[in-house]
C-alpha cells in the first residue's frame, strides 16, 4: 500500500509500482537500425572534423558514423572502442551537448547537431549484444601491473595494459566493479545493469584479475604493491565527501548525495527507498542534479536545488539543468546555506542570498528558509588516504604528462589525479594514456 498519505517525513513507497518503472525508463531510448541510418545520413563526414577535436578520447567520429551509414555497425563499434573501451557507457552519460555535438557543423549551421551520442550507443550496443570482444591480447610480457580502482580510469588502463600482454590485478574497495559508472550515475541514464554488463564484456580481453572489497591503506598498501608489481596505476576516485560546516548538520536525514545515489543504484526495488516529501539539494554539479531529479522521480512533492552562485557558474550543463527543471525541480541560485533547523531531524534550512562580484562570493543580510525533511549535500568530494610518498597538487595526486606521479613506478588518472575533471570520458582517456606510458616504460 502506498504511504503517500501517511503525512510528511522520509518514507518509502510514495508511488504506485508502475510509476517507479515509468519514472526510471531510459532517458534516451536507443535508436533502431532504421533510425540509426537516418541519423547517420545527416553527417557531413567533415575533414578535420571539429567534433573529433572536442572528444576527450579522440574518437574518429566521422568514420564511425560512415560505418553505420554503410551497414557495418560492428566495425563502427571497433572504431569507437579502439579509442574508448567504455564507449557504451560514455554514449549514455557523456555530456555530448557540450562536447562533440556542440562542435558539430550541423549544430552551428542549423541548431540541430548530428545525434552522435545515440549513434555511438547504437554501434557499441550492436557489437556487445553479439558477445564478441574485438581486441586480441598480445603475447604475455611477464610484466605485472597493479591497478587501484575499478572505475572508468582503472578499467580503461587495465584493458589497454592487458591488450599489450601485461598481467593486471585491479583492486577496489567496493564489492562490484565499475566505480561511478556502477554507483554514481543516475539510474535513468544507465538502465538494465549496463555498467556491470560492460565490465564483464571488457574483461573478456583476458589477463585481468579482479580483487574486490580491498581498500588502499587498510587491506592493501602502496608499499606492498610496489614490491609485488612492476608498476602501479591509481584510479580510485575521490572517497571523501565535503561537509557543509553548518550548525545542525548532524540532524537526521541530512546526508550526502553520493550515498543516496549509491543506494538507489544498488536497490532492486525502488519502492523500498525512503525519500522526503520536501527535499533540498545543496550544490550545482552533476551529483546535485542527479540527486534532485531522482528524488522527484521517487515521489518527493517539492524538490529545491540550491546553488551559491549563478546558473552560469554551475558545473552541471544547461542541458542537465533543463532536465531537472522539466522534472519539476526548482533551481535557486545565488544562495548559500547558513544553518539547519530541526528537533532531532531536519525541518528547515536557512539560506542567505549571495553576491558574486569583484570581491568574490559574499553573503548578504537577506535570508530565507525552505521547509525540508531531507537534505542532500552535493558540494564536492575530496581525496582520502593518499600515501605520503606521493606529491599532492591541491587536494589531488600531482601528475604530469600521461599520468606520471612523483614516484617512478606510479601513475594516476581520473578524479583522484590533478588533471581529472569528473567526467567518465576524461577518466577513460587518462587511464588509456597512462597505460600506454606504463607499457613504454616497462618495455624500454
């Protein structure tokens, strides 16, 4: 029985069973073969195509679209996967609207780009559904590499190293591989357990061992890895969640958005996941948007996303902001939380309006309150457990070209490294490029 009428508070089963299914359908339904041919026919197949230079993994986009247009989607997929082994997931979650599609000549001329993202998904899904793995592992080199982190950077690094014939062991603190692809992506962007299926498919290259449930600094140690392996790649992401530093932050139902999305992604029955009637999300990035939208889809009546600066400063793209607004999320900008109010559990949260000028961000005396029975913190993550033998750049591991750290046997990439920018596609590129550099170093 639905608990919709049981009063305010954080409860489960706010919706009917069919509503959960409908609300969490695929955000962008896949193209069928005819639709893919029509979409591919719009491509000009540009020479020195601007879409390619806008792709962090340098996929030859005109070539893979031409291969779809000529009826060879499996060859198209290999073109994609040769540069981006997680091309299937990136086709689902990559912000193509601000990368390749924004640079598309059709977008510039007509305001409607070639549907590059969905064409990429069509090609990679077509190949993966055959069960075929298009790459062959080279002869074993006798070299071993430890990869810490089974997210996009670690998986991309491991696959490329395995292709070159090295033996790879991936360790991860979670009991499932995939990293943010598995635990941190909105459920409506990656349906039908695609992240897990993609990992299983990737491992078909051979030469990769998974060692899950192992945390760096607790179950495994960098010093030991350096003794046991010829090289180490760190791609463990960011384990810590930034706190608000507010009075009342300890109250019930004030939680970090990362944990909320993690639980949602791993919950088999969404009707069992509690959600508030009045939800407030603090932050302006993709995690904030994903938490806000999914709260609404779970049955929250009012969802406010509050960001301390203007919309143009939000890390979430305008496209993602529009998705949130279309789902009924109210976006409030230029407001910063000052305290959390409640008796045991959160009841309200107070904000001050802000001014972002020459003196930086400043609070004003103009305040307001929002009713809240659930608050999600989404103001960024931080790196935890960094070994002391590595140089740090700000709050991340310092890396130079191709992910080299300050230690001769250690490389890093993805969110934990200083070049990381919280995009799956960038993490894949960094893992791939680090693997090539590791390979050159080991075979020198």
